[in-house]
């Protein structure tokens, strides 16, 4: 299954991914339209500081999602066919057990709405955050492809020894 991965050395913390995510989940689905909406659209990922470096935090669509196991209403489920972890806001009872169970802090606590998390922009071929990243720090690919690219990045970044 394709997931969003991050090459952390490339991330500048510019927040382009956050803006793209918010716009993708807005009613108008365009920047100008989103800015004019009564309720400001919100991103489902956040840039956090980790040891002085920017770190994009979003749902990782885990193989065994702790959030789904903790969800008492069944609002969060893993789709066996696609591998995506999906949320049903209509079934969410706002107990926030998923927020407490997520080891990555990727589920957003919104008291006025259901818990929100990355849905990989399910209507799109590629998530908006990935398309918006100016440094290509975010990638939408299979794990093996990411690990191969990560190895190449590490070799490229390694200083040459004379």
C-alpha cells in the first residue's frame, strides 16, 4: 500500500503541506475559495519541532492501527482492501480514545467535530501535501520504494573519506 513518507533532511518546515491539506479538505477545494469560507478549513497534518528540526506529523495508516482498536464506536476502521485507515465522523462519539491511543499523535482533537486524521486525500491520485512540498520531502510510495530512496539519500549525504 502506498503511504506518505518523509525524507526529514529535506523538510524546511515551510508548512506548504499544511496549507495544501487544509485547502484539499475545504468546501471550495481552492485557495481563494477556502480563504472566504465561514469556517476556516483545517489541515489534517501538522509540522512539529523534533530536536530542533521540523517534523510533519500525520496518520501513518498503521498495519495494526491502535486508534481503530481503541475506538469504542467503530468509527475508525482499516479497509482490508486498500489498507487505508478510514474515519466515519457520523459514528464518532467524541470519546477521544483514538487520540490517546495513537503513538504518533496524528489524530487531531477537535471538540466541536469528530476526531480528524489524514485520509490520504482519498479522491486524489496523490495527497495534496505531497504535491505541495517544494523540496520533495514528502513522498507517496510503497515502503520498499521509500527504503530504497532513503538508502540513496543517506549515501549521497555521507561525506567522502579520502
